[in-house]
C-alpha cells in the first residue's frame, strides 16, 4: 500500500471534520443570538435609510426569530 496516499486522505478527512464542526458552531451562535443580530441590523438600516425600508426593518424586529421561521411558507419564501 502507498503510505503517502493514505496520509493525504486522512488529512483531507480531518480538514472536512474541522470545517463541519466550525460550520455547526457558527449555526449555533447565529441561532442563539439571532434576535440580537436582527435588532442590530435593523438599527443600522434605520440609521442609513429613513424611508420605507426603515419602517419595514423595525417591524421585522418586533417578531421573534421562531415566528419568522414558522411564517416562511406563508410569506412565500421557501
């Protein structure tokens, strides 16, 4: 058997596992802080745009993230 080929395959699998773990950690952080992130982005939109987008952003913050996810099918976003 070719030892160098086995080590390259093993290293690739290790990198893939690390990437998956980092992605799962990022999803967990976004899930925990999603309401805070939405509020911060809404504040930024409000400061930069005083038109209709600002009022839409403020209205979106009033809803919880769980409610937004439940209403995705109703809003036509799939």
